[in-house]
């Protein structure tokens, strides 16, 4: 952390728009996350996909800055093609 215990500025360069893809999140988690992201990055583009395959296709097409995916123990969802 920078001196004084303050967090570093993570807004990015001028014109930066944070691109986030959320895959298989519960609706209440998705809403809370979207609000939190937009508080930090007001112009954030948050894309939601409820299907793993569609989410992975969106990741390939969009090249997001951040991907958040809910995984369950024992799940083979990352093997989707």
C-alpha cells in the first residue's frame, strides 16, 4: 500500500472503461457486484451471462478486464467448449 495507508488510484488512464463479465452469479450477488464496480468505475460495462458456454464465448469475444464466475465444488463447468 502507498504511504499513509491509502489505496492506489486504480481508475486507469483517461477514457478507461472497465469491462467485466459475470458468469453464473446469483441475481443478488450480481446486483451488489454491479453497484460496487460502478461506484469505483462509473462507466463500467458489466455483462452478465447465466450460461457457462455463453460466458466463455463472451470472454473470447470481449477480452474483458475482469471475469467473475461462480463455481461449485466438483463442477466440470470449465470443461465447456
